């Protein structure tokens, strides 16, 4: 444990500038007593992950972003993004981008699928860097605590939709809309352009479901392609102003989720039309 | 001024609670009940504010006479039921009688008693069904562990908890159930305390769940608030220490060795046989794989309880 901590510190020193280290030291989180939050988030592990993502963010995927001023600097918010890829690279790049564009850096708490905690190592590492399993209780806890929460309302069908259906948004789950209405928090639509071509899938094995994962994807390439990522943040949607106190009305909640989906789709289309090429 | 009956009064929790109640200006006297002789620490309590009785609560007649004799004489108003069997390996009808039947009898008799108006039951976080697919924070509404294959210690605690909960709203008594996080201390039946007794602690490979641990000071404070408060309800009582299992092992000064999960149950069973330890891996399997932290917002809102006393690590000084 002590060795692990020393390695983390060495890693942060090696890959983060003094300025970045100072910014990360101001990271806001709710310490539950021993440097971790109640859901297992550890700021040191988060800093290590950010440092590890740096090469991928700056050199490999050469991420650009627009509309970052729409990310709330304080208070709770839900960020809803399109989803793709064999690994959640899109999620990692959004989290890194948010940390870079907010001061003090904000940690976007990613809502992952419920099978993630069942996976040895993966579950632990993800919880240390801020990913939480997608249960309503965890979601509520984060919103009540003033966190920004990153959701992929397409869920697993988003990552399993295949290359031919890239940028075709799958059906949006409605949980994020319900909670946005209940807690009256803004929803920021996010579109990630590039991620859906980065790691094409040529097939999948539905019969193999390790640790409760819905399928085992078969990638076309051993590593993701160095496609350029463009992250677009849209204007925050005030669903409560639009739909009122409708968190318990299934029809209105579904309509609110459709509104979010439409906003993400619009951003995606704009991002795709602005893109000059896959790698530029 | 309140008159309180405390069961399990010879246990560390019972002793601490009895002293805390006697220090309160709101408590007139305490009727302390246990199966063991009077602890030495009660010797310094002067006057008639503490009455100590050795009673076998599993005997319905003894329990009835206690409440309708000493209880009547003293005018007991509140019962704090804290007498549950501590060992994880002991099983059978005698243990069940103490854990469940006594709780049922005590509650039933208290309902007929003329002066008793409040019943406080110390339950445990072990009653919850830990499931990684559910929320990490356990609220009072989360599912209970109803697996028939669970060890008797867990099944008894769930049954006792439900026995008390089912009377809530139907009884004339104010009923309070405190589902307390694990108290990390000696002689209180703490599984983790016994787990840390080894110089080497085996933990499941690839898993490092978040734990929430309670100190004796915070537990005593929560019990006092529940004893002297008003109203009924079920409340989670979290501790001030929320940390990963690996960090807890480190703070205790132990060496951790990650090992494949399926090996741990037989290894710890063997250890229990050889060294007579109380730790049962099968009792802790779920929480050694999945994080489970008590959500104490209801206790804060309605009892005014907030954990403020972190553990002093290592909390025992075993060596």
C-alpha cells in the first residue's frame, strides 16, 4: 500500500507540471475521513489517471473541445453524451477535458454499467477514479452532493451498435431525465465526434458474458485508431423549467429524455459537418 | 427524568452506554441487566442511580419478573436492548433463543408494561444484503439479507430486526431500531477486529471494497440520542471511518496478501479451527467484494446523530 502510494506520487511528478499539480491539489471532493469519498473516489488515483490519459488526450486522439463554458463551475449537473467504443475511451477523454477546462478542476463522476463492480481490478480502479455503478442511489447521492455526473443514456446498446450505425443514437434511457427533473439540475448535452470510428467492432460473442457484461466485443484492430476526437458541449437544458414537477410522470420523463437526445443529436450533426477528416 | 433498562450491560457497549446515561442529567436511574456478574467499572457508581441485575433473559419467566418487579419498582420508561450473542461460530437453538426469542419476548412484555413507553433495539449493518449492482450507500430501505444459506449470526440478526420492525406503528411503544456500522473493538463480536488479529490479512484478489466502521464513542452517543429522543423509526448509524479494506489493514499495521476469493473461505475456516479465531470468511464474503457504506442522513435529520469520533488506529492494541 505504501509502495503503491509512492509510485502514484512519482507518476504524478513525472507526468504533471507543477501548475497541474497545484490545480489537482485544489480538486474538490467530499472526503469521508481517510482521503476517499464514500463511493471510493481517491483524488490521488484520479490525478494518476489524468496523467496517464495525457498522452492519449494530447498526442494520440489530439482532443479538441468547444463550448466548455457550458460546464457549470459549481453545483450539480448532468452531462449526457453519445457512447461508443470497446473501452470507454470517450468517457475518459470527456473527464480529462472537463478537468482541464474547469478551475478548480471538477471531477465528472461517470455512471458506469452495473456489472463493472463485479469485475476484479476494473471495478476497484474505476471506483477510485470516480466511476460509480449506475444505481439510482449512487446517482442521487452524487447530485445531492453537488457533483457533475456524466451519463451515457444509450447504455450498453451504444457501445454495441457496430461501426455501420456510428453516430446513430440508440434509444435513450430515461433515468437521467427523471433525476434532472426531481433535483432540478441542468442537463448539458455532449457530443463526442471521432470516438465512434476509433475502435471499430467486427463482431461480438453474445454467449460469452464475463462478470455479467452483456457480450464480448471483437475489435477490428488490436489498438484504437488515432482518430481525432472533438468534444462539443451544448447549452444546458433546464428540464424542470420545461416540464415542471414531472419526475413521476412517465410520459413527460420520456419526453424530457427525447429532448436531451435531440440536443445531443443536433450537436453531433454540427460536429460531424464541421469535421475536416477522420484524423484532422 | 428518564429511567432506562439496559440489556447486555456487562458488554463493552453496555458498560459504555450505562456510564453515558448515568452522566446525563436527563436520566434518573439505570437498571442494568446482564447474564454475567457486575463489571468492576460499575463499582465506582454511587447511590441508587444504578441497579444491576444478573438475569438470564432467555427464560421468559425471569424476563417477565424483571420487568414487572424491578421494572415496576423503578418505573422504567425506556428499554435499550443490546443483548445479542457475539460469537460467529456458535449456532443452535440456544443462540437463536437469545438473539430472537428474547427480543420478541422483551418487546411483547414491554408492550404490556404500565410505565415503559420506548424500546430501542441495537441492530447491525450485517442485516443488509450487499449487492454490487445496487447503491454503494445503504439506506434504511435497502433489501435485507434473506438468504437461507447465510450463517445463523446473520439470519438471527435479520429476524430480530424484522421482529422489532413489524411492531412499529402497531405497538403503543415508540420503537427505534439502530442499524449500526461495525463497531471495531475487542469483545463486541467484531469480525474485522478478529480478522486483524492475524499478522497477515488475506483479502480477495482484485477487490478492495469501501468499509464503514464505528467507534464505541459514536455508538454510545447514538444510543443515548435514541434513548432520550422521541418518535419511532429505523436509523442507520454510520461511523466516522470510511476507507478501503486495504487501507484499514495498513492502518492496523498488518500485511495484506491478495488471494483468490474461493480460497479464502477454506483458509479462514482452517485458521479458526487451529487458532480458535472467530472470524468467518463466509460471513464477510459479500462485503469483502463489494463496497457497502451506511447512509446516515435519516439519523442526522431525525436523531441529530453525526459520527464525530474516528477510530484510534489500531483500535485495539492486540500485540
